[in-house]
């Protein structure tokens, strides 16, 4: 099953991740699970940049699902430009999307993925309304 990234989205962040030797698998390309780590790394960098790091004693974002479409292998050595987008803010959620390309191959998408983020009150372990300041960022 292939998920499509929507055309209607807002670019919110760019991050660069350096491919490490240990990111490769026995076939000599970046292991599929590592793509999710690259998306996570950039998502956390973005959350830190906008002041939305999860607070275990308060509230914050939680990923409730994630996917990745693989188009072209990432290979060591190199740097991956991960572009992050957001869309579809709901009452408690919003969508994030990412594309991954090699820095030295601009515009060639090697992988694309996404995740649904829900805003949570951590002590209550319950979804709560997306704060207006975050809604403004992702709208």
C-alpha cells in the first residue's frame, strides 16, 4: 500500500542528516528503519525550534502513526536533506510530511513519508485540543 503526500501542505522546516556508516545494511544501502530515524530527527529538531518539545508533566505532541515510501536508495557517504511539511490541523491532530533527497542531488526524491501527530495531556494520558499557537504554525 502506497500513501500519497498531498499537494496542499505548508513547508515548516528543513534539516540535514549525515548518513553514518552504521546506517547501512548488508546490501550496502541505508536500512529502511533508518529512514524513520531521519524523519524523527528532523521532526524533533523542528519541534525544538518552535518550542513544542513534549513535557511529561504537561502536554505536547505524540506520533500516532507513520509511513515511508521508498523510491531510490540512500547510500553512504552523503548528507540527506529532509524537508518537512504540515497540513490538516484538526481538533487534536495535524499531519506532518517529509521528503528526503541527497544534498548533492537536489530535487531527486529518494523517499517520502508522513506521520499523524496528536496533542496530548501526558499526566491524564488523553488527547486535548491543539493549542492555537501550534495550529497557526501548521495551518
